[in-house]
């Protein structure tokens, strides 16, 4: 059986300037015992203006964190005011890039086609996409959860080789649980993540499906992390609000490790 190292990702969204970000990372690293990092990987996804500062901090102090970004464009360069090129992120030694987060889809109108292009662009620069998928409450109550989520997976992985799929990360994040305080039950989260893995198996093969890491995202905190992380198809968490609090985020990381 393939052993998958859990990945806990802190998505800071539009929070923390670079001074605050440095203090948060330093405190977080102090709070998490060194041995915990032997069994879990932690990625930090600050706002773009913080990335260079956090890169310098991680590398100069040899911190046990991977650097991540929240988003990128699919083109290398051009007349795209306000966007950030994947080439720029790669130059900053960014390892992970969140792609197709529900807020990008729902608020900024990103389509499945755009997300697919971003996945390929991220891979082109040898970074790892965290491909997000998830359904609204209306879609869930209408029984359309699997159709929505698995459709996003099928579109997002189009044109991606089995080897590349095996190395990337998929984050199931029910939209109705993001920032609402509501969390899918561990059983519901497991069922959704198992369905995602099944879709990967259908699109690729057993080895690929067994290797891809699947995160759960949606109001993850220290209190619910143990039950969520104990599920067989949940390989980590995409953490929003709780990742802004070093004490709370440290608890999530320790439960995963």
C-alpha cells in the first residue's frame, strides 16, 4: 500500500502584511515540535506581497515549511494587469500553488477551462498544483455534489499525465463549509475524498490514485482535525482562518503528524 505523507496547507487569503507574516511563521515553527515534521509536510500560502519575505525567512533559518502561493495566471507574461506569472513564482522557489479555489471560482469567475490551463502552467514550471474542488450547499442538497466535484476533477486533470497526477494534490473543499464554522462530518468528508480518488482511478490507474494526496478544506481546526485526519482517503488539510492563529494551526499540524 502506498504511504502518503500528509500535507497541511495554510491559506492566509488576503490577510497579514509581510511583517505580520514573518512573526506568524516564526511563532508557528517554535510551537511545532521538530519531530512532528518527520511525519507531515506543511506549506504556507501568504499573499503575494509576503512571498519573498517568507522565502527568505524559510531559507535563511532552515525552517521546516514549504512555500506556497494562492493563485497564478496561466500565461508566462503579458498584458494581464494585477496577475502573477507562474514563472515569477518558480523564481521564488515556490513549491505549491493553490489552483481553482472556490473563492477564485465563485467570486472571480474562474472557469474549469481556466483552472485546467493553470494546472498545466504550474506543472510546466515544476511546481505542484493544489487543485481545489467543491460544491455549494444548494448543489449538495439537490444531490449534485458528485457531479459538480468530479466534473471539476475531470476538467482540471485534462491533459495531465499519470505521473504528474500522482505527484499533485487535490483539495476537496465544500463551499458551504468555508469560513462558516460548519464542517462536513468526518464520514461525509471521507466519502467525498474517496469519490475523488475513485475518479482519479478511473481517469488514470490504481498506482496513480493510490499516490495522489487529497486534502479536506472547510473550517478545519484543532478540535476536528484528529477525526478528519484519521480517515483513510484524507491526506491532509487546506486550512483557512485557523492557519492565521499559530497556536491553533500548530494543533492541526500536530494531529496530522
